[in-house]
């Protein structure tokens, strides 16, 4: 074999390894250090595997919900019982796409002219290892048409174990889903997540005082990677 052929062959090997890296990364298991100390949440379901209805029901049974989360919990229970929603509350349930959104309109509820809207979203992903699913919840709030950050805003992620039928809360950093914006002087940007109703990627808006920056968390089968839109 000539030196030229050896070099070409060497580059082909390197290229093959490089191209296979996303696949290897996607198949890597989840390390134990991404789990919080919260107790596992059992997920009950009928059939071969749980759907978004099962995840939401398990989630809302897991603990006492504060403020907007309590309102969403009540709305979900009303939906399951097929009873009327409270004024200003709406539930969108999309079983086919594995997506739920709760919307609360403060002006509609109280009639005081307060232009506040709150949203709770839920969805899930099937993991490439065939052993897990990731269930996500997300809260976002708007005041007079602009996003605001409250103590209840932002996403939470849960790793569901197919064998154990339980889900545990995990750190967003552990699956590549943590996003932050850079402060501009004393102004701290608002980071807004939007869970996907269709597709698999999470939309991100980083709202500054005078501009918005759009990004996307791209799902690779096991984790996310951040892309600029």
C-alpha cells in the first residue's frame, strides 16, 4: 500500500468515527448523578406503555401544587371528570401528539383588566435506548404581552423507567436542556421554553429589554443540543 493510500484510508477511518459519534452519544445511558433526591412517582396506565394522559395524571397526584400549578391541577381534574372549567381556565389535550397545555387568563377570570396570561405545558419523548421516556413540564407567564419570570416559571424534566413504571425528576443540565442568557448590565434576560406539540425540539426565546434571541434545543434520541435559529 502506498503512503498516499494509507493517508486516505486513515482519513476515512477518522471520518467514520466522527460520523458515528452522534449515534454513540445518543445511545449512552443516563448517569446516576442527574437524578434529584425526590421520591419516584409511579405511573399507572393501560396497554403497552403510558401516554401523555397517564404522565399528567401521575404528575398531578405526586404533590400539593402551589398557585398556578394548583390551578392547572384543578383544571386537569375537571377535564378528567368532564366538569366545567373555572372562568379563565382552558385545557388543550392532544393525545395524538402527546401534548397538554393549560391556559389561565387573569382578565377573563377576574375582569379587572389585568393582562396576565399563564401557561402550563406537558409533553414526552421516547428515548433511543428503548428503556426510558422523558416527561417534561413547563410554565411560562406573560404580563401585558411580555414574558416575565416568576418562581414557578421554567421547565422540569422527569426520566421514566419502562421496566419500573416510575419517573424521577432529573437535572436539565444532565440531558443538555439547560439554557441561560447573558446579563446586559443590571438587566437579567428572561429565558422562555416552549415545549413541542409537533416535532421533538424545544423552542427557546431569550427576551432582553430591546430584543429577543431565538434558539432551539434539538432532540437526538437521548439528549438535547442547543442550536441558534
